[in-house]
C-alpha cells in the first residue's frame, strides 16, 4: 500500500462516525471500477496494515458480511 493511499484511507476514517465498516466504504469512489484482483490485493493489504497497528483505532472484527470483511472504527486514532 503506497503512502498516498494510506493518507487517503486515514482521512476517510477521520471523517467517519465510529462503528463497523467495509474497506470499500473508506476506499470510496472508483472501488467498483477496479479489477477484482486489485480489489482483493488492496483489501488484503488493508487487513495486514490493520493487524500491524498501522491504522490506530481500527480493528478487524473477524466477521465477513454483506460484501466482505467488517472492521470497527473507534472514532479516534
């Protein structure tokens, strides 16, 4: 995951209410236009970053529902 995408995702998180979300919701516009392989790679990169603590305040719920893995945002870094 490049730094520009990381900053974009953090900005998106900072503007969201606390609660559960799918990665595609914070990725934003253009998600559905990506090739499926790119969506899988980006989603996996985000999961790895969350597990490493690179997005403070975000946890992997371990649940997949309605279009993918659910994450929980605490509302603060």
